[in-house]
C-alpha cells in the first residue's frame, strides 16, 4: 500500500460548506454618470481618472466572506448608458436581485433617464428585492 493513500471517515472530514448565496446587481444609468467608477472602487479599491465607455455590458463577480463561515457571491452587471443600448435593459434586469440606478443630479438629462427606468422598466420586474438610487453630482 502506498504512503499517499488516505481514507476519509465521518469523524475526519470537515462539515460541508454552506452553499454560496448569489445576488445579481445591475447598475443602470445614463452614460458618464459613474457606474463603472463605483464598481471599480468596490471591486479593486481604486479609481481610474481615464474614462472608457462601456460597450454593451461588463460582468464582474466578487465573493465576499462574512462572519460565521458565511459567504455570498455578487454578480455585478455594468450596463452601457448610451441610448442605443436602452432596449437591452429589460434582458439585463431579468433575474436580478438589485437594481442600482446612478444619475447625475447636475445634468438636465438625468430626469429623462430616471423617468424611463422608473416608469417603463422597473415596474415590470417584481423579482427585484432591493432598489438603490445613487444621485451623483459630477
């Protein structure tokens, strides 16, 4: 018998880890309001002064370890804010736990985007557990 052979017995094995809860967070907002910057700060604790427009959607995932051997996985969906991508918003929101709407209160255009999201998109998605609105002044 090889020295590398091991056996597992109920007393020797650790308890199975609890399944990781998954939450989908979709960031919505007009272009250049700071959605990507908020996500970058959360994910990497950094800020990039160079602006790069999101094309379509970017997807990031972060596992957070909490007290008591609990963990959760956040799926962050960074949506493009250009008007040509607005028709895709309903498919992005589908099965989301959280919708985060980011807007610039100093812009006259923020009200039209918020009206679009609040009145035409979000009411159809009762699956959302949490709705967050982040007003920024850029």
